[in-house]
């Protein structure tokens, strides 16, 4: 069974050109993580950070209005940066802080599962509070992008390439 899986994995790996293969994983992670942060930031902005500040106040977060605006800004700017693959190591730090804060203040008391079925009736399904499973997935994906690099189809890659051309004296820089 193991050799069968290895053979199929090798065929799939060999069927993609190296440049395409090396760029797909970080691009997919960036698209999902960046969109997720953008969506959450936009939802906070759309409802008004003042409403989010009430939630933060209830949780005991200091300076709730400032924290609401900072969180909203980090999610919007960080989400765009992750999507573009721009300044990924730098924007990953505040994004990880936002995730860890949400994990500790909101999700941890509800345990691991992100889906908790509470009630099923003929007219609806009711779900309970969300655990920290999804937060861990976001942290893992963000870490993979930050430590593994944003990939060849990213602003960071383009910036690094331009810097190498300048250092080498290439007139295309």
C-alpha cells in the first residue's frame, strides 16, 4: 500500500513543472489565509468597530475601542499583504497575535472542535460555540507561509529578485 501511494505521489509530483509545483502550495495557503483575514476585518469594519469594541469590553480586553480598530486594521492590511505575498514575515507577527488573542479570550473554553452540533430539528440545525480548531489551522497556515516563504508568485519574491539584479549591476533593475 505504501509503495502504491509513493508511486502515485511521485507521478503527481513529476507531472507538474518545477516552477508551477513550487508555487502552488504557498499560493493556495496565501489565498485562503489572506481572504479569511480580509473577510473577518471587513465584517468588523462593516458592522462598525464600535460594536466589536463592546464584545472586547465584555471579554475584559483593555482599551476596547482602540483594540477593535487595531484588530480590524491588522486583519484588513494583513489579509491584503498575505494575499499579495508582501512583507509576509512582518505582517505575520500581528496576525498571529490577533489569532492567539482570539484563541485565549474566546475559543479556548469551548475546547477543540470547531463544529459542535447542539440541536437538529425538521426545520433547522443549531450549532454551539466554536472551539479553537480553526484558529490552530490559521496559525499553522500562517506559520507555513511565514517560515516557508510566500512562493514565487508573490511581491516578496519580486522584491528579492529586483534586489539581486541591483546588487549584480544588471541594467534591468
